[in-house]
């Protein structure tokens, strides 16, 4: 599932062409949060949102999804801090690098 993105000149808005050929206008910040290279916990975030939608926004039923997202953020934040201290750029590993890190660990750390 690939989306095409275009920025409006001198604007804080991003136009995203969804696979359904529908163009959606969203703030640039939101577009960045949907970028797998920037947000390492995108699947956990989507899972918790989906859980809320399916359970009529009953947060107690989705606590395991929230915990998994929180642990994911903690893990990748610690990796980012470690890389920053070591002078590695970019601080947050790309999606491909993150896959290699997780494969080397053998299991999901969160």
C-alpha cells in the first residue's frame, strides 16, 4: 500500500494520494507521523486506534495495545538516545535499519 505525497507551495498542508485514488488533505505533521521512516511504532499506533474503534472507545479493553505502543516508544527512544550519544546520524534508524535490528534480536523486545 503506497501513498503519493505532494506539498503545497508555502503551505503547512500535505496532499496525499491514497491507493483508492482519493486525494486527502492533511497537515504536514500528520503526514510525517504516518511515515514509517519517522514513526517506528506506526503499526502499534494503528492497532490501538483500531481497538478503540472496534470497542466503542472503551479504553480499558485496549490497555494491552496501549502498553505495547508505550513499550515500543520507550525501546526506540532508548535506541535513538544511544545513537545520538555515539554520533550516529540519523538518530532514529530508518525502517530498513529497524527491521535489521529486530531481526538480529530474534524477537520483538516490546
